[in-house]
C-alpha cells in the first residue's frame, strides 16, 4: 500500500479517490444480473475516477484481462478481475508468465496425460457431425464416424452454434453473433541488442500496452544469436486488427522507443505481426446472459470454453474452470456413482 501512495502517475487526490472506488468495488455483488448489465466505465465515472486514473490503474489491468476498455466492459466481469485479482490478499496480483512456449506448457503436457490414461488424441481432425443416436452420440470427422457415450464441445461460440443440435444449447438462436468477439494483435520485434532489463513492462498513455521479453522462449539464445525478442501485446485491438504491417510498424515503433529508450540505438532485425480476430468473446454489459452452462438440454452433450458461464472473463483461469465444470458434468452423466465419490472426497 505504501508503494501505491508513491505511484508517480497519480497525484494524492487521485490515489485517495482510487482507494475509495476500490473499497466500493470490493462490496459489489458480481452475481447480480443488474451488475452484469452495467458498464464498468459508467461505474468508474460515478465513483469519481478521472481519465488519468482509469488509464493508469483500471484499464492497465482491465484491458489485458477483459480484452475490452472500461466503457465497453461488463461491470460484473470487471468486478471478478479486481475483486479476485487485486482485492483479496497481498499475493493476489502476482504476475506469472511462461518460460517455455505455451504449446509445450499446455498442449504437449495435456496430450501426454490423456494418452497415459488410455485416450486416443487426434489433432487436425475437423469434426463436422455431432448428432444424438438413441442414448449415444455420433461424432463424424474426416476419416470416419464414431459412436460415443458423451461429448464435450470445447469450441468458439459460432462453431458451437453451428455444430450443436438445434435447441440443445439453452440460449436463443443467434447467441454467438450477439455475444460477439474481441481481437488481439501481437507485434513481434527482434532487435540486435538488449533493450529491456525486466521480463515485461506495461505502458500507460500509449498503444503499447504490455511488452514481454520472449528471447528465451523463441530459441534466439539457443541459436547463438545476439539481441532480444520483444512481444508487444495489444488487447481490445479493434483499431489495429486490419492495419497493414507497414502501418503498424510506423505507428507503434515510436511508442516502443519512447517506452524503451535503448530501442533508439537498436537495429530492427525482424518485425512481424500475428492477429487473433476472434481472440475472446466480447465482454460487453449484459454478456452474462449469452454464456451457457456446461450442461445442455441434450443428455450427454456438454460445453467447455472460456466463453461459457464461468463468471470469469476469457482468461486461462476461466478456460480451466470451464473444463472442470464440463468434466464434472460428464462424469455425473456416465458414472454417477464415481462422480458422487469424487465430490465426497473433495468435500472431505
């Protein structure tokens, strides 16, 4: 707290108003539908948060976790981020990052565990049929069809609506389009020297939101090359998603140099852009009514994905919770006695 009161981007009055708003945020009931229907930005204005405070505090965290600026975000989802991530205990806001590529961290590890437990993992197999067959499910993909006891669909909203049997998801038709998507742009810059002395840095008052040192993860050092690999993450990137690479370079490099002055003396070895047009669902006010539970109206069909009704925004934590919920629901369907024993063991 003492460090916060020395935060140079806010004056004393702004810090005091922030603390008062944070205390009010702690008291919010994020499960209240009226809270979900309200804009986070409107709530901040009501609690006397000026633009400088929103930029330096609320949006600094909120844009990265919600993939939306405060004006475009549900107050309930913002409350989840700040209540759990900042206002619970001193370590709640600790930041962790992967020191290896995410495929190795998540994908490869998951495949190993699945195969160790007798699962058959097929990647790159596009499923185009999911249909009920009496008390079982027919799953069809290129290369054949298979009857299974239950299905977990871990797909984006549009793909779920297209593939799930009509009426099975407990939402009105057109829910995927109403929920919408929000993009993320990642700008990758390789320079010929060391310009960033910390694992990551955040920007305020600049389109450069977060910069991560990805030198180790990229294999640059293993290849015996000098320099540094920087990954610039731009969330809520509606204004950037369609810009050509040359335009992004022209617009963002000066801001990167302003944030990292050592960049002024560096040579750009490589500059490229990756785009996720539908990176997350759009966490707009009222979006909670468009997020289904893990269970569906069709026995044996379950849903997973960060866009389902986890109470969290589209984060890795939300995705994991959705998987847990889907697995628990599936287990209750196919092995109710085992599911009961698991629940009793967890409770104990």
